[in-house]
C-alpha cells in the first residue's frame, strides 16, 4: 500500500489548503484568498460570492497565474492589498498588478493594471463578479448600459443562455453599473471601469452563482493581444441598507454548525448507477464482489457507432453487467449509417436487461439536443426488440445545452443531461459552491419536460471533454494526468462532495443518476494493475476510494424516503438521511479542510451506531473494506441530539434500527 500524506487523503495532492485572510470594510466582512475576494457579507448575509481576474485562452481554458506574496495592510474596518500576478501557457504571456482597498464606509475597490508580454489570442482577460443564489435569485436588478437604464428580476429558474448571431447572450445588455436589491432591502451596487460587463446565469453549468464578466460576448471572440498592450479594469462595490451600519462579526470558529433532521419527505432516493470503464476485459472476482455489494440500479455503456470496435465494447459491457447482475443504461451515438448499425445492434440485444436507452447523434450530442427524427429512427429499429424499455433524449453536453435548446419531448420517455462542477473554477470551495446549482438544473428541466423523468448521466468531477473548444487542443502529455481526471476522485473530499451532490439532485426531483465509473481514475476503486501515474494519481492497486462507501451505505436505501434536512451553513456541512420501515440511515459530511463542531438535532432517541471515514480510518477503508465496514461504534442519542467534531472532509455514517 502507498504511504499517503494527510493532504493526499484529504484531496489527492500533497499540499496544504490555501490560506485566507479575514478582512472588514466598514460593516462588510470578507475573505482574501489567492488574489480573490470571497464571501463579501453584511450581517452574515452573503452579498458577493467572489471577485477575481480570469485569463481564458483561445479555447476558453483558464490559465492559472503565479502570484507574488501579497502585501496586506488591515485595520479594524479598512484594508489595503497589493500583489503581482503572471500567467503563461504556450504563446500566452500576461502580467498584471492588483490594488484592493476596503474603506470605512463599506466601499471596496479592486483595480487591475495588466500588460501583454507576447502576441496571443484569448477569449477573456479581466474581472468576474459572482453573486450567490440565496437571497439574490428573485431579486430586483437595475443596470446602467450605454443606451440607458434597464431593470428586471434575477431569475429563480435557470435563465437559458441563448445563441444569437452565433454568440451567447446575457441576461440583460452589457453595463457599466449593476445594482441588486435583495428582499431584505439591501442594495448591492457594482461599478465597472475599463470595459463593459454582462451577466449570465452560471447554474447552466451548475455553478452556484450569477456571474458578471467582461468583455461582452456579443462582440465576438477570440480577441488578439499585442505585445505591450495595456489592460485596465476596476470594480467597485458599495451597499445601501435600511439598517444601521454597525459592524457585526462573522467569526464562527467557536460556534458549532447545526444540522436538523426534518420530516420524512415525499422525495425518494433516485436510481443510482455507474459508468463502465472501458478496459478491454472483464473485472476480476474481488472487484466484481465489491461492486455487486452496491447493487447498482444500472451500468452505463456508451456505444459510438462511428467506432468500428463498438461491437466488442458492447460485448464487454454486457459481460460486466452480467457479472454484477445489473441492467445496462445504453447510450447510443448515431452517425450516417445509423439504420444499418441499429439493425446489427438489434440482433445483439435479445434477452439483455436494459434499464433505459439514451439516444444521441454523434455530432450533435455535445452542443445540441436529440431531435425527434433520431428518436423515431431508434424506436423503429429497436422498439419491438426492447418492449417496456424507456427511450431518453437530451444532450451529452452541459445542462446549458439542454436549457438553450429545450428538447422536443413528444417522442421521448425521459430527458437526460450531464453534470460536472469544473467548467469555470477548480478549487475545492468552488466545487462545493456548485452543489446548489445541481438541484436547480433538475427543477428547471422538469419545468419544460412535462411529467417525464429526468436522468443525470453522467456526473463527473471534471469535464469529460472541452465542450467550449473551437480549435484543436494540444495532444495530451503521457506524463501528465488526462484533462478529464481529477486527483480528488480517490480522496475524502470526493466522498463528501458526492454526499452533497446526491442530496441536491435528489431534492431537485431527479429520477436517475449515473455517477463516475466502476474502476480506474474516474471510478469507485482502483484497478488491480494500479495507477499508470502513481506519483500524479495517488492510488494503489485494488484501492477502494472513499466515495465507494457513500453508495455502499445507500444500498440499503433502495426507494427509501428521504428526510428534509435543515443546514445553517450549507457550504460547510452537508448530509443525506433516509427512512425505511425499520431503519434510519444518515450520512454527515464535512465540506471543509478544518475540524468542524456539529450539533445534529431532532433525532429519534435510543441506541444507534456510527462509522467514521476520515484521515485516521482512510487506510483501512482503502485496503480492507470488509474490516472497515465492521468498525461501527455504539452511539446513544439523548434528547434528540448528538454532537460531533468532524475532521477535515470527514464523512460519518449513522444507523438506527427500530423494533
């Protein structure tokens, strides 16, 4: 077994979590982290989630920067920050200076002065301002544009990002100032200098925010920067409120977080399945046993008819599904020879259990939705062979594609799309923030899908491909992890994030979810051959990843009713609870890299048992799952309350049986 460091157990890489400084500008509280302003709040109400500078290349890839050590001067209600940052990738070289000021009256100014150090093409250089969803969605906005003032309501449902003249459109015209008035009568005004800014609903990509960004997309992209070209932008934040601007501390490090178990809801645990790793062979007996213990509702296999080897891949998928006694979720990617290929497929599907059949067209799947013509064609050839099987359509791209090209559901039995939390941001905090947006994608999809069930297939930690690329990407370096692989797949963070994702999607009303793959870099456990790059992806042969245990715990909850859960700090803590006739199960997950005191309340009293998955039990869980599953400890629930101190990214499993 590999000797993993604590940080590698936390999130798959051996480096400490980023540090942040807590600052105040008058009555506003905020954090400064790695060049970004985060969680700007008034009296504990979050008003601005993040302000940061983004450098996006010709294919919309984010080019990370190297910062100098920031100089921070902070008083009781004021601060001043300066630092330098440089970005370099291939031909792109860009350098900028930052100056950030927090004033006693609560005004915040963030100034960026940059210079191109080479000729390069890019899609964005400049500020992005994120407004959170809670307290902001449904609020009135007013924007000052070059042609006058516009106003409206920031949507509660996810606003589609329509395409006009070949480019994506914003919620409202590009502006120089944006004011949002919350239901609690707080006005947040953001003034922009140096460029025009426009706003999009980032929930289209499951980001938990509205993003206001430069430069207007309607002007086209990519842009060209010339050596020596200077860039200047400034963002200023100010608030108005009916309340007296008396400073209130947000320091909660000594205040336990609260999680209340509510009533049993009408929401049921959705069907849960996994993708099949294409490895060219059946899985070994030990792996098959561990995966069978999860009782997957389905296993997903993709059949790309343009691939001459699709028949062998189907045969492998059928064999693995038989090993695990699971039906297949079969995603078909059609091409010009679809009719011929479907007839060949028809002969291979007799007596094979199929959970559902997903219909895509190869070229249209990433950036469009399934047309009725393709649905009718598949039904014509396969409908008689697969009586009772549901035929789903939708997109193999982001929810944004489904939302802007809402499908013709007349020929569909269900609607499908994919989810990943890393289209725009990649740090742990941003991935946690994206969880809230997952629920809203389901609610929005249901609004135009009638009574049809929604399947999210698949959920991955990183995008499976660069959907935004307009030019060929450079070949992947064999000495680096592929772009679709996230080191956090094998970590405690992966388990905590999966718990929160499940709750979000379930309470959105999703019918079925396909998570990750069975084995490998994108899976629930490592293969017996191990990681090809063990120094980059810190697994060992046969390792069971922490997120496996989320699904193992929920195996006992098939079709169970879920409890409503009230969280006072949803970005810090999450959980999922279910009830069967004689059994209560609860998963509690710490979403942060620090210890968290938690008061778990409104529980039924009596005897229970608890199992903990953290940095101390990681190695046992990873190497000996049968022993780990026997580490339950007795627990007595008194007065309906339990208090835990959760270690960083720890997941706790609680079970209570009723006589």
